[in-house]
């Protein structure tokens, strides 16, 4: 049997567990997995896929990871930034499959659009907990789309955020952000929309910055450089395509840049502007050595979040664990095994 977690199953899990609890569990599972990460038993392959400009700009990528002898996870994720306005679909849509790493059998398929937002938020929560000022109360959020929801949610779970200055080039998306946030965040956090010409001033007085935009390759940065508090922390989430960046090059060069996946960040993250030896420790290394993070937290830090395949396996497993507990999900005979393993035609008899 293959377990299928569709939108209804995920909806039931969210209703049972609650978004706050899910985000906290996701953050804790990421922290634990990173702290215990062993590259001898876990492997990933640099993501690849198809990208195209017609009929609209987009890409479809696959992100595999394997725990030796246990499971192989593969997220297939699409990024089509015109989707929300043209097709009334999310920009980022994903599905994750889990296979048995001994037999290759398909164990589970889960919708991973919510899970992608959750794990991307959780990765920022982890980086924020390791690197951002402990008294951070103000944040600048650039890009107010789908990922902004889980970024603000995640960060406000680990820091006492009271005010978020928000900016989006699309006024409608900027205006609707509050209505998309969980109630707990709406109770805790005041949103203050700002204009493009106020971004430099905003940077000068916030404690934290997060960027999650669909800015086109070659067009960024989305933030002007300028003065900021010396221990500012930035979660840069949206640079995930060659040529696509969100932060000013000078700011990236001044910062200690913390990659999630070094090779991926050098190809498609903020680190595109840096050499390998100019990068700081990875988020995995910092999770293993939080004392090192404490030292770095006194200066400017950038979490270069491009999205790591291992995070998607952890997110799928979290959903499956809850599905088992709550009793949701459908077991389907997707791979119908016949009595004779040598006889694929048995089905037709
Ligand atoms: N790091 C990761 O693991 C990860 C995970 C998921 C998505 N992403 C990336 O995050 C980005 C945002 O994803 P999303 O799902 O929120 O997309 P979305 O389409 O829902 O929202 C993106 C928003 O950015 C706005 N925008 C575009 N250019 C801007 C600019 N110059 N200044 C301010 N706002 C601007 C758009 O108007 C839109 O509202 C995408 O690039 C996506 O690929 C990264």
C-alpha cells in the first residue's frame, strides 16, 4: 500500500495540531536533524529540472535525498511567478514522494505546497534563533506573497516580534497579507506597510529582515543598501535561480553568509556573488555548534536559504507521523503487486 496525503488529509492535520504547534515541531525537527546530520548516511543530489520562458516563465525541479537503507525522498516543485495573477494558482506548488531505500517501493505521496512553506519558515526560524538579536521586536518583510506568511509566522515563534514593516511591489498582495496570517500572529504582530522609497529608512531601524520575492533574475536587489544595526540578521529566502538575487552585493560582502546547501547557494543563492572560501559556516554546522553561532550573532549575518532537499523529507515525515496519529490519509494500491514477481502480465489475465 502507498499512503496518499491529499489536501483534505493535510487540512485535517492542521485542524488537529494547529499551525503554531506544527511550525514549532517542524523547527525542532530541522534543528535536531541538522545537529545530528551525518553525510555518510544521508546524501542529496543537487537539484535540477526544466526551466522555460514560454508560454510563461517557470521551472519544474526535482529535489532528491536519501537516508541510506531507510528512505529516499523526492520533492518535485514548480515555480511559476505569474501563477497567482494569471492562473489563480500559487507560484510554488510541490509534491513529495517517499520510497523504501531497500526495495524501492513507493511508501507515500504527499501534497507539499503547505509543507514547503512550513519548512522554509522553520529553516528561517532556526537561523533566526541561532543568529538574530534576542531582543528583536521589529522586522522588515520584503515580498508579501505565500512565503511571507510562514516567514512572519516562524520568526514570531522564536523572537518577540511586535512590528513588521511590509513591502510588496503589488499593492493588493501587500494589503491582503494580514488576512492570511494565523490568528496568533495577528494578535502578536502589527503590520505597517511601507513604500519603496521608505525601505532604506526601514533598514536603518529594524532588528531583522526577510526577503521572499518573485523578483526576476537580473533585476534584484529588492532592498537598497544603507546603515543598519551592526548585529542585523537577514533571512534571504527568494534567491533560488541563477541570476536571481534579493540583497545588495555590498551588504552580502559585509555579512557572514550562512548557506543551507553550499553548492546550491553558489549557483542560485545570494552567494552567487561570493567565492566558496568567502562563505560562512552552513546552517547545519551552526546547528551542530551553537556556540559558534553565538559568536557570529554579534555581527551582520545573512541566512542564504535556497531550500534543501533534506528539509523536504523531514517535512513529509512530520506530516505522515501526524496522519498516522490522527487517522487520515488514504492507503492505495498504487503499485499492485502480483503473486508472481516475474509476471508483469498477471494483471491482464
Ligand atoms: N528558500 C526556499 O526554500 C524557498 C521555498 C519556497 C519558495 N522560495 C522562493 O521564495 C520566493 C517567493 O515565493 P512565494 O511563494 O512567496 O511567491 P509569491 O508569488 O506568492 O510572492 C512573491 C511576491 O513577491 C513580490 N515581488 C516581486 N518583486 C518584488 C520586489 N522587487 N519587491 C517586493 N516585492 C516583490 C510579488 O509581487 C509577490 O507578491 C520565490 O522566489 C520562491 O521561489 C524559496
